[in-house]
C-alpha cells in the first residue's frame, strides 16, 4: 500500500470517543482533558527480535504493542483514553497491516482507547506507541510510596512469558499457554483502578519482579523480603519448569509478564481481596516492605536465594 492509503486504513478503523475533537487525518489531534484530572502519558517501542520473536503473528504484535503501554498506565492507576502509533515497516503489505490492526484495536476496544494519530515510515520493523490516560489529582500511584510494613502484592501469575520465550529459544517442546502469555500479555488496568486509594506504590512487571521491585525500593528508600514459595505460579509453568531454581529465576528476572506489583498496608488486605474477587482476578502477597535496605530472597526453607542473573536491561553487555 502507498503511505496515504495506509493512513486512511488506520483512520477508518480507529476507535471513537466523545473527547476526541479531531483524530487521525490532520497534523495533530485535538483532545479534551476532563476537568480536575491529571493527564498521564507513557510511551514504549517494540523492535522485532528484541521485544518479540521474529515468528510472532502480526495480530499478536499489534496486541502487545498496545498492551505494554496500557500496563504503564495501570502502574500509575490511570484510566486509559487515547493512543498514538508510530509504525515502521519494511513493506506495507495489506494483509499484515490488517492483522496488526485486528490485534491492536481488539485490545483498544476492551479499554475504550481511541487511536488518534501517529506516523508511518519505511524501515526495519518497529512499533512505538504513546498512550494517554487520566487520574484524579493526587490519586496517581507512584513507585516512591512504599512504606515499611507494607505487604507486597502481585496480580495473576508470573514467569509464564519468560518460560514461553525460553522454550522458543531452545526450539524444543513448547507450551501453547506459555507462548500465549508471551504474545498477548494482559494489562491490569481494572485491577489498578480497583486498588486506587488502597495501594501505596505500584509498578508493572516488564523486566522481572526482582528488577522492577528494586526500582520501587530505591525510589521509596526502603527494602523488602520476598518469600519465593509464595510466588504465584501457573500450572503450565510448574509442569514445564519443575526445577525450583530455574523457575524462580524465570519469575524473578524473565520479564514480559506485565502483571501489577503494588504495596499496601496489611490492614487493607481484606478490602483488596474483595476488590479482586469482584474482577475474578487473583492477587498474592509475596513479601513485605522493610526499613532495612536491599532485596532479600528467601526460600521456603528460610535460606537465601542468589539470582544467577539480573533482570533485563537493553544495554547490558553480554556475559
């Protein structure tokens, strides 16, 4: 397709919202921000071979490109509203673009997100998305609010995406469920809104629980003790990675889960459990915030667990 045919295809399929005064088709979008709300903005780029395997289906790439950005809004307890998309393609093949939009807009519809602009260009496959959401003044969650004595919660299960990627890299037996968690993560926006006012701090799990929780601890000026025996584990991950050390390493360092990690006072545990039950979502207390700095990983036997590797970083030199 020619560039402007491609843009027109996006314009025809973009979602609609009453607060979009002018969307795709002009030099910029005109958007109405609600009164007494903070505008929350986040952006992420996905690159072929780095953020998704080369054989990933176009619809799954579209879904994930939006999901990882919505997950950032979840970490801030912001309600999603709009997105822009910058798409770099080697070739603008009609079937691929339609499939990509199928995945992207399927997730957008679930969260009432309107695609309001962006850019298209030719080059190696990469996707950059910027999302915009709203949070009432003073109610956005941050990484810096964790308090000594807080419980540490994790939604869903962790390690599944890392397990799926490990299986793909080994080119052996593969679990369809683990691969699905890698290709189509579920951003926890509803969960974040449910605990707004209860949670003290939050972060989404993109680079592994140990690394992402570490960011929260540093910004909050606290430490933490994690109970590895309480890490929420899916049946698929347990079946395919029965060794505890390997499984814990995937859960702590693998990333790509996009679950929500947050802290809250123990006195609010029942309210949090009830909020998640209403969403038919599980959440697990995996440790406690401590005034003693650092992150301590404890096995069920009470022994210290030492990670063989750190969480994902783009510019770390290979060892």
